[in-house]
C-alpha cells in the first residue's frame, strides 16, 4: 500500500470520514515536512520515516489519551525535537500522554509525573519535581576568579573537588549539617571574587541508577 492510502484507512478506523481524514492528514504531512511521502510505499520508509508516519496515525483523530512507546527511536536530533515539540503541544491542548522510554533526558524535558520500573517492578513514582527535590544531597559548585588563596574544607562544607580553567577556579562542595549555602558564601567572599553558584540537582538517570542499586542490595540481603 501507499503511505497516504494506509493513513486514510487507519483514520477511518478511528472514526473519521474520508474527506476529514484527508484534510487532517494533509495538515500533519505539511506540518512534519513529509508531504512528498504520500505516494511512497510502506516498504520504502526508513525507521525514522516510519516513526513519523506512526505518530501521525496515533494523533490524527485527536485522542484525549495518547500512549507513546519510545517515540524518538530512529530519529536524528532535529526530527526528535520536532516530534517532542508536537507532543508538548498536544499535552498543552489537553491530551493526557503516557510515555514509555529508556531515555531519561527526555523524561526530564517532557514529564510531569513518572514511575521508574526495574525488572517489571515499580521502584519509585511521583511528581518529577518532588522526586528530584527528594534526592538532592546538598552539593554545589562554586566558580570564582583564580586567586592565591587555598580553599579547604571547614565547619560549613566539605571540599569534594577543585578544578581550574584559565583564570577561573571551580570547586565542588557538600554542605555540612546544619549549615546553608549562605554560610559557605560568607566564609568565601572575603577571600575570592565569586562568579557563579549552582546547586547540583541529580538527574533522573542518576536517581534511577541509585534506586536500582539500593533495590538490588536490599534483595540480596
């Protein structure tokens, strides 16, 4: 079958008449820059082309619930971004989207709530922001103009790492309870010219690895 013929058929299965189906397909094909695929045969499509066509088939009837399983597989970065933008737009228009993936970086960009699954078992779930806040470990990076002052651990923080690049020194520290980052800055400001302070917030990838490791140790014990 030709791509256009099959897409009209699938759209009709989802309740659209032929005229509406063709109108909506023309809209999506133009939007995703695939108008010249209409008369291609299914066998002619690459993996990335198949993914685009399948995405259109999924959303053509404007469903309120959309389930996507690895929707970016086979895409180059440009096309992955195009589909990601369309997913976000569908969500903003009111669609609820369930998204299954192993790409943790897209989880952070797309999801409001998550469930992490390991060996078919849910090991963590909740709002993305709350989970990331829960796993913060009071670690910061501080950049300042290079000086002759040697920065060492003190009562407010533990020095983890020091790196230098041209005229900038960058340190990684961990706060000591009950101190805050303000306490650290007060101890540094008299000695160095600070350029940037940034809290290190764990990524979902880091959290997943930590949680899986904890679960494995627990099961072994």
